[in-house]
């Protein structure tokens, strides 16, 4: 158990790092920790802590990292966390949190890492998250989020990775989101329409189709090129990984090499 007396550290006038990770701590997180105004790192991950995340933690104006992942915390994410003006990392993955993602988190202009995966979060993804100008990594996978992915997330200029997989998202992935970051993962959302191919791949595949005379066993009728016979795309259907062309393609083979090298995403 974390002693509530830790709240008396508020009498100190220098910055404090509280790291109690990888212990066998149980019980709840004391609300008194919200009084420690000079606390700039709170690492309580990999324990057996339970109960709610105290809303009083929103008073920690100097806090830069809040790492509570790998516990048994429950309840909702306090909207007061949107007051953590200095925060750079909020790591709450692998708990039993429910409720929705507070829109107030969109106020955190210094936030770089937000990982909320492996919980029971529901509701919509707040469009306000598109205001997180410093955000580099957003992991929302393995929850019960529904609705569409907000197009505002395409405004995240610093983003490197966004993980939406294993939720109940629907609609189409906005084009703005398809074009940002290095990694956007959204598989295992059965009702979600994935990103279309980039324009370079589109043009090359259309040119290839116009070059060949296809046999009856080849189906290139779908508007989604990744469903074409012999076209293998990545897991998000956003680019072509390889083309498997064989004797089913009976003519036009003399132009094959030119077309293959026109597909921009091939190695």
C-alpha cells in the first residue's frame, strides 16, 4: 500500500521523482499525492494497484510523466488530467479503465506519448485530440471505442504512430489520417473502411490493367485494388507489397517489368 503520508512531501521545495514501479503494491493511489506540488515524475506501473485514478492528480502542475500502466485500476479517466500543463507522457495501458476518453486531454500541448490500450474504454475518439501539437505516439488499441476516426487527427504534425486496432470503429479512415505519421494501425475494426492506396500505386495498377488481357479466372473488378487477384497489400490496405502474376495473365507480358517498377511502394 502507498502511504497517504507521502502527501506531506508538499512541504519540500525541490522537484521530486516518485518511482515505486515493479513492486507488489496493492490498495489504492492516495489522493493526497495531489498535494505534492513539486512532483514531476510518478511511476507506479507494474503493481497491483486498484480503485480509481484520483482526480486530485490534476493539481500536479509540474508533473511530466504519469505512468500507471500494468495495474488493476478501474473507473474512468479523470477529466482533471487535462489540467496537467507540463505533462509529456500519460501511460495507462493494461488496466480495467472504462468510460470515455476525456476531451480535456486535447488541452495538453506538451503531451508526446499517450498510451491507453488494453482497457475497456468506450465512446467516441474526441476530435480535440487533434490539438495535441507535440503528440508523437497515440495508442488506443484493444478497447471498445466506436464511431468514426476524427479527421482532426490528421492535424497532428509531430505524430509518428497511431494505434486504433481491436476496437469497434466504423466509417472510413479519413484521408487526412492515412497520410500522417509513419505507422497507422487500425486492423480488427470490422466496420471500418480502410485507407485507399496512395495515388502512385493507383496509377500503376490501372496502367497494368490496361496493358494485360485477363482470363476469366482473374478478378480485377473491385474498386479496391487490394482485393484484385495477385495484388498483395499491407495489413491496412494502404500500399502494395507485391504482385503475384503468373500464367493467368495471358497477354501483355512484355510490358510487365516497366509496370512493376512503377508501383511506388514495392522494395
